[in-house]
């Protein structure tokens, strides 16, 4: 089936920021998820960039209130692994036709990445109305998404890549942006030190974006 737009809208509307997570130590997965959820960011994207990612997803999924998905999904095999690990959604950096077709075989929604109008139109032809804009800042950021609004009025974006707290507010002010993805809420030094309270506070600040 095509992208479940209703399910994705409901999920992506829960918080203005989706933490984009790279996990190297599985023991950090659960306390990190607990801190992010406590701070008001329940939608967690764990990228499949490390050997520990799938195990980390399984640990994070045990946290009450956490909605955990996989990121950097590039192959049908990774889609299967994501489902098996208990993911509730998947995110891809791109939108190849093969990947879009493979996603139709799985019960959890895919948020595919695009970088050009042609890619957005291709994804739209496959039934996708929610897309990741990646890498957002490198591709022109807010100005580009503002320009997309008129010719692509039926598409809603989650920009990711190079976004910080200040830039996130600019993106969230756009009518065609539902949320942003970012890692600034999880500084590497805070994770290394196990400073979960600091991460919870950063998450709380991010959770208030777009509400003013």
C-alpha cells in the first residue's frame, strides 16, 4: 500500500523535533531514550549506521512513551530488520523507486528523503505526501522549502541535516514543515558523560519550539 499519511501525520505531529540518534554503546540506549521522552520528544530515529543500532532500537522500544524508528534505511533487507526490531516507522536518506516499492510490503510507514523537486514528484507518484528534506542546510534550507510550497502544495516535509535550535524555529515557521530532525539535543559530550539531565533539559527546550 502507499504511505499511510494519516498514521505518519499523527506520529510526526507529536513533537516538533525528532532526535536523530547514532548509538555506539547499547548500554546508553535506554537512559538516552528515557531522557528524550521525559523532555517531551517521544519520536526517536535510531540510524542504522552502527552494528549496535538494531539492539539499541530494541532497548529504546522498552521505554514507556517512546516511539522508535530506524534511520538511514537504504535496502529492503534493512526494512525487514527494522520491523523485526520493533520499529514503528522508518526513515531513508533517499527515495529510490526500488526502496519505495519495497516499503509497500511492510506494515510500518516510511519517511523517504528527497533533495530535488523531481525526487519529490517521484515519491508523490508512489503515494508519498510526507517526505524528509535532506541534507536540509546543505541544499539551501528554509529558502528552498519556502520555494517548494507553491509548486508542491500537497507535500509536507521533515527537514533534517545541519539543523540547530535557532534554525529549527525558522523551519517550523513554514506551513509545509511538520517537524525537523536533529541531533543537537544529544551533545556527544553529554552522552559520553551520561549527563541525561542535560539531555532531558535540551529536549524540553526543543519540545517547545513552534508553540510561541
